[in-house]
C-alpha cells in the first residue's frame, strides 16, 4: 500500500450522491491524481491517503484511495503553505505570512480557539477573525470525526455520509443507537449498523438492537416473498441473529404490537407476525377485490348473441372454454383467466378487445414489466404499458421497506383510472404492493381481467397474488386446459405441459425446436453453450446472436449467470484496439456488450431519432454503444432505437445480459434459449423454475448438461413456501 501526503490543488470531478471524486493533489515531488469515495475537499486541504496505483485507459496513472484522513500541518513552513492556499476563506498568502510570523507553530490553535487573539494581526478584524475561526473549527471537527470513525472500522465513503447527515451529534448517535443509520442513510442495513454497534460497545440486549434486528428479520421475509412470518419462525431467526434470550425478543414484539408497528394475529390457528402496513394492505386489497367482483345487469342471451356475431365477423374458431372466458369478462367485474403456453390466452385477450371496443368501452392493457408489455402490444396490436406507467409512478419516497406507501403513484382513489376495462397479463409476476396500488386506482364498475399462468414462478416481491385469488374460491376463474399449439407440432409446448404434469421427457430425442445435449463437465458445458449461441442457433432460428438468450437457474457457480456472462463476453465481444471498456462495481463493461436494466427507472430519459421519452424498465435489454470517459457517461441502445445515457454512478442499474436468471426472464420471449444444467443448488431444483425457463422460448429450446438434473427438477413439485393470507381475507 502506497501512502501520500499532499495539498489539494483542485477537484476534477465529484459525484455528490456517493462522494466519488477525482482530485489532484501535490507535494514537493509533484502532482498526483487520486480517485475514490472522499469527503468534499477544498483547494488547500492537507490530506493523507493510502492506496494502490492503477492505470486508467485515458487519464493514465491514478492512486485508488483505500484510506484517507485530513492531515494537520506541523512545521511553520507547512502551516503557512496550508493557510496561504485559500483553504480558510479570507486568508491569502500575505495574511498567512503575518499570522505565522506572529504565532509560529501555535498558529492553527490560535486560529481555531482564540479568534480575538487572531484579530491582533494587522488586517484582521474581530468579526473577520470569528468567521475564519468558525471555518477552521469545522475542518478540525470533520478531521476528528473521520479519524474517530476510521478507528471504529467505518469505511470512508460511509463515514463521510454520516458526518454530512449528523455533524457533531454523530458521536452520541453511534454510541447509543447506531441503528438510526438504517433509516437515515441509504444503503445502510442491519449488518452494517450492528457491526458499528459492536465496535462502540453497545450492549447485545439493547432495545435498539433487538428492535432493529426484528425489523431486519421482517424485511428479509418480505424479500423472500412472505407477507407475514409465523411467530415461531421469527423467534428462531431472531434468536440466531441477535444471540439474546427469546424472552427479550418477545418483549420487543409486544411493544411493537402496542405501537401498531407489528400486527400479531392468528392464521389457521397459528400465531403470526405482520409488519402492520402489510397486514392492512392485504386486507384492503381483499376488500377492493370484493368491491370489484360484481355481476353487471346485462342480458346474458344478448351478450351471447353479440359475441357469436363478433366471432363470425372476425372468423374466430373458439373452444367453449375460450368463449366462456370472454363472456365471463363481459358479465363480471372481476375475472381470472389462467393457462399454460399454447392454450389461447392471447386469442382470448384479442377477442375481448374486439368486443369491448365494439361497445365503445375504453380498455387499458398492462403487464408488470416493460418486456411483457411490449410482447402484449405485439400480440394484440394495441398499445400496452407497464402497470407502473399506467398508474403514473412517482417514485419510492424512502428506503423504509415496511411502508405501505413504498410505491407512490399519481393514480389512486383520489384520481382513479378512467378506463372502463383493465386487462393485466403475466399476473403471476404481480406482488401485493403492486396489486394494492392498482386496486386503489380502480372504482367499482370497472372491469378487471387478470391473465396469467399459475405454474410459473411467483412474484419476486411479497405475496402470492394470483394463486391466492384463485385459492379463495370467491373470484370467477376460467382455467384453460386445451392446448392448441401442441397440435401444430410444437414440442416446446407439449414438453412444457408434460413438465407440469410431472412426466418424463425423452432427452435422447431431439427435434428442431427442443434438444438436449448431454455433457457432464462444467468447462465442456460452457464451451457447448458458447458455440450454440455464437455459431449454431442464430442460423437455425433466423435470428441475431444478440437474440439468443442463455438462461441459468442460478447466479453463482461455474454455470451461473455471473460466470457465464464473463465467458460469453470474452467469446462474443472480446477486447479490441479502440474498443472502449471500463470496470465498475458490477464488473467489466465493454463497448458492444449486451446489458440488462435491473430496476425500473421511470425518470431515465431516452431519445429515438426525433422522439424523446422517459422510462427504462427492469428487464429491458440493450447494447453499450459508447463509453465517454471525460464526461463519465455510458450510452446504451435499447430495442435498436431508444438511446439512454447513464452516468458512471448509475451503472449499478445495469448488468451483463448474455446470460440471465430465470426470474429475470419472466414476462419475456426469445427466438431461442440455451439452459445450462449441472449441479443446480438444491433450493433451485424445482419444477416451476425449469417450466418458466422453457416457456420463454418461441422457436427453440436447447438444454446442455446432465439430464438427471433436468429430471430432478421436473420431479420436484415442491414450491418454496410463501406466507400470505390474501385468500383468507377474501373468504371473510
């Protein structure tokens, strides 16, 4: 590790959100560029840094800072140089020389502590001395605070944000309740706060620690898809996490219950704990679904006659269950339509649209993700949008993930949607907060049609919305069972349905649209996957290399998304002279790389020729067109038309997308997919995961690996248990 001490000459660049800075410092030997997460620096600041030199492709050698603190000038010469730099407003070279001449090594102490004595220097008034002293004290306080936090093991980037948030009150906060950081400072969770608490010597059974640990446990439950936790499960987790007696945890749960922060209820005679906001959200959602679930006073015979006329006019040959689904959507305020691939869900949606439009009813089409909405547009010929855009998303006001107001929308009960009919596709991906937000924007009398496949993976967020609604038995549900595309010879469709039924797949028999290549070593599987994507499948399905998607069950491991992305990047977009690249926290990105947006960003601006718009969505895939080092920007082209510009600080919103997880593929379809299978983590060996992956393919599925793993996934009907009670609320 290299240590340098020097004076700040100027700040080349600074990101105010995360403190990432590019700064030039100098000492007697010359100047050096340093980079890293640093506090706001002023020209003239004397700083001590430690780190390693790295070579920047454009700007040459830089010191990447790992440790930092403000240095205190010790000699008369260094003190005068420090003051002459302008670091203290009002002191220039001539005044600095007078101060040091009079007070020598004591100059900084006089400046900070005795402003009236400082005023004895010719050219300094009492008022001016007090201002100079205040600035000097502030710098000393920052210096002391950073040293204190460094001794606690707090990283510089976090220490800077702590000081900016709390100032000199940070000492009391860190000693008594460092868990406040979780609510006050972004990207600080329980683990970080608890580490600080241990460093400051906070008692393990502190009420602040236990309460924070309970909130952490409940937030972890939300991230796992749960709306509540059985009390016994919460206690077991909290005891292991906090290493305190169960009685202390129960006491804090009771206090949270009294404070209306937790709701302790009984579900199926089992005591359970909800975050209060989610308890009320689930009950409100059930009440609003019930209000929508009305029968319209229409003449059923007349509706049937109108539909038959419409089917003849559009030359639609529909099965009885399809006709029943459409008629139900006309007569009922709330309808659920489920079915696997090839069962005609798209045909039903299109026929519904024809009917509602013939009656001059306005219809909104929506889906949970941008790619699912785009596919809905392509299959129906009508514009569809994400649920977030339909509701006019305003953003998440804070990081308090237990808040029922986590998602803010313009559309709600005060400003409801104006459409007569709302049709949602891919409802298996909808979580409880999104359902709640949508229902708030609907008034009774609006028709809501929910379309989805219950055999697919559930939502990433909390809740089991589609299955719970069906499970309640209170909402009219049409389950489509007739498979039409199977008759057209689609082995993708027939095998998908065989998987759901738990049947065996003949992996020795390959067809043009479904093949299994048996390989048993991860390195060999990597090679085969790469050759398929680069050399074989594009010509086979008539698509570009970028259209072929590798879908892996896991993120980690030799065939996980992270490893496969590196391997495919090397094979499909290798480094070349003149091709720009840069390493970010998420890894190496190169000009020409295939990337995916991994969070909804409704404010992200884009251009497409003369058109402009906002919004890049979770799951959108694009290509890096340019990396601009000077302005620190990355230009990404989405859908071959929308161009969006990302600041370097925003690159955590993107990741390589040569390979993606099954969850990230939901709601999308690709001409061909490749699925590597080898020693899948046990928690991911289950039927709905492989079913969801296979049903992403339009023309060709190619599995590479061990057929035994494939069959294990088919055989395991187990679903990851989700604690939710929407179905019970609907039954009340």
